[in-house]
C-alpha cells in the first residue's frame, strides 16, 4: 500500500491549484464537515526519493489556524491592573470557525507518513505552517514535516516545489510568534489603560473604546504630525528672476539656476547686473534621446495608492474588491510585496488571453506580434506571491459592479504596460549666461508613446518645441523681471500619502495597512474631508504672485516655482491628483491622545514609528549569529 502524504495549503484556491497540477487533473474532491470552503483533494503522486509513489490528500486552512488570548483570570477589564497584562499567561486556542478545519487536519494526519506544508513563503506563512504542524502532530507525533517553497502556481513551479521540499524555517516562525504576543500584550494593556481612564472625562467618551495598537498609533501620529506642520507653518517671501525671449514666434521661458533667493535687495542687484550686460550668451545646447520608463509590476501598496489616486476609492475598498476578483479567479493574489516576475512564468500566455477585449485587445495583439518586452524587475521579492496580474479575460458583465470593473481594468492595463516598451522621446536643454547669472530651459518631444497607449494613469506630453539656438550666439532677451513668491505649507495627508509614509517607515504590511487606516477612522481619531484644488503634496510648495520687476515697460508674469516631494511621499507619475481626493484631519481626541503620550516624557515617542520599526526588522538567522 502506498504511503500517505498530507499536503496543507494556506488558502483553498492554492490547494485546488496545486492538486490540479500534481494530479494532472485526475483527483477526487471530498467536502469536510463544518466548513463550506475547505475541501480534501485525493490523488496519487510520485515524489522524489525517499518518498516515492504516494497517496496524497491535499487540503487547506483559512489563514491562521489558532488565536491567542489571556488566561480567563485576566480577560475582564476590571479584574486586574493593565500593567499586569505584560506578564499574564497567554492561552493559544482554535476558535470556533477553525475547529472543523483543525479536526480535518488531525484526522487526515493520523495515518500519514509525511506532512507537506504549502503555505506562503513569507514569515506569516512560516508561522501558519507551524500551526498546521502542531494540529497534525496531536494525532501523529511521528509525522515527518516538510514545506514546499513556491512563489506562484505555474505548473512547472509547483512541480519543482513538490520535488524539492525543505525544512520549516523556525526563526521566521518565531519572529511572528513574538510579534503576535507583543501586539496582544501592548495593545490590550494600553487600550484598557486609556479607555478606563478617559471614559470618566465626560458623556462623549463614556461608551467609547479608545484602542491602542503598535501600528495604529504611529499611523495616527503621521496624521497629527502633518496637521501641526500645516498649522505652524510660517510663510516666507522669496524672489526669483524670470527671463523670456521670443524667436520664430515661439515664446521661450528661461528658469533661474538659483531658483529663488530670500533677500529682495540681493535679487535686485543680480537683476541689474543682468540688464547692464544687455545680451545673453548661449552656453550649451544639448539634444538627447530620453525615455519614460514603463511601470514596475504591480504590488499591493501600488494597487492601494493607485486606487486612491485614480479610482477615487479608499484603500480598504480597493483591497476588498481585489480580494473578490481573486476569489472569482479573475486576478492573482492581491496581497504581495513582489515587483518582479519569475523568469519561468509564461507571461505571453497571459497577454494572449486579453486580445479579445474591445479596449486593450489591439494593444495585446501588438505585443504578441513582436512588441512584447520582458517586464522590468524591481527590488522586492517576498518569495510568496508574484506581482498582481490578470489570470484571465473578464468582460464587464462578468465582473459585475463598476468598482470591480475599474480595479480589474487597472490591474490589466498595468500588466500590459509592464510587458510593453518604454516611451521614447527627445529632450532639448538650452543653458544661457545673462550677466553673472545662469538660466536654462527644457523642451520635450514624445516620439513613441509605446506603453502609454494602454496606460492612461501616466502622463508624458510634448512641450512646445524650442526654436533653434547655437552655442556662443548672443541675443537680447525680451524681458527680465523679478517675481515675488511665497512659500506655502504642505498639504494635509491623503490616503496615498499616508500609505507611502507607512511603507517607508515599516508600519504594517501590505495586507494590514488599509486596516490600520480604517481603524483610526472608526475610533474617531481622524476624519476625512475633500481636498480642494489639485496641489501636489510637498514639503515646500512655492506659489508666486504677480511680477514686481519690469524691463522695457512689460509687467512680469506670475509663475509657480519648483517643489520637492514630501518625505516618504510618492509622486503621481506626472498626473494631477487633487479633484476627488480626501485629506486626513485629526480630531480633538486624536490630537489629545498623541500629545498626551508625548507629554508623559517617554524616551521613545509612542506616536512615532521607531518602536514598531524595530519589532518588524527581519529575524536574525542562526548563520548570522554563530
């Protein structure tokens, strides 16, 4: 009789896909009692030695199998001091919805020779693997445990993982175990502390749960910090010099290399030196090919940010819709940090499925006819899932709601853009010397749009073509004037800005960031309001007023100065993002919580990301500390 191998995946969809590949489509499906989503798939498969030909049962869990809570003596809020929760015993248990799944694993493991774990190959998946091992070992302590290492469900990749199992990474699993315990103890202790103390302050708080979380609170801290940066901002005047010249009926605007100076008298002297020289000299003319890079493969964070920028959906809604599209088999798993496709993936086959679409089918056909390019590879690979991409073509009628259609369209257009070629253009840069000052202008001609033809979320447009300039020639500018500007405060955070800050500072994961943002809104720590205008988020936006200097009797024009991206923020890839955007404003309660903890005088602020960032550092492997 062939030995039995129990295989357990993290999700039912993965279990079915793996069973399909390993069995060649020849398997029996059996439901389990108590869980409508989990199935057992039975088939025969020949593993590498020493396993050989085996009878396989493939099943799954639904994420984490176990939960943790305090011992019964510490669960009632008034039964102990919140500080005691840091030492209180913790009980691990299987909650009611997972009990049928745990029993299924126990019963299937009873007569099995080996356990193959098919969870995601990240720290969370490694910990879930140990939970599965613990459940299986209750009925069979002699079970030999291995894990399959895979990052996508391409057939060749799955077969290779089945033939080359590895050991469970205990260090990765222990890192998650420690994080879960810390989150429970810290969250419960501080939540009880602030809730029980602040509920006494008035009827508005008497029934409120004032929760604290080690990711939730730094998220609130970002919003409060930006709020006070805006409120406390003091505008400063600055002055710059603008030079214009008309040639071949084209008005050319030259920008000052100094950009701005905060002393008017100094700028006046500089302008006078320019005017005394009467003519400007062309120092350099440079024409060169330029490109706008196609986007990287789509990650969860990018999906959330693009959803808020372009689809006008909050990140929690974007993820809910994406999960539903995944469960229906339309897109790949939408929670991934990976921005590079495995070399073994057949991407052309995925492109081929899109040629029947009326909107982007023609572009997909062009890719298959010779325009296909291997996608760019980013720097992130969580080794658990490939970048988000469409699995099959789906018509609007099959997708259903408008939200599902828009998210699917974004995922598909992003994928096709990744497989296309960079946009091509030619840039012209002219630098001039006028008196003691240097000025420059820039022109762009887009020659080949390429990926932009399918990807409307990026903007790259030709500017007015510059007239011909020759190095060494001199000309008299039509106008040179001083322009007064004022520094303006940074804008309040949008959800995309907040997501970028959380990512840059290690607050939450791609799977939990949206939940943390939703939580601080649910707790009434922050509120949202429509953002007015289309100003891009900056640390130091400059807004110029009417020109105050003149040459030849012509009044200078107002202009906008250059700006720097905000710390931890993200650019909009050339697209204006303002209309329909919402910005976060902390409530009085949110400000009071952050300022209250700051006034306690802790060595490390609880509203800053530093503590959580240390907790989330990758675990030290045994090979590193030997």
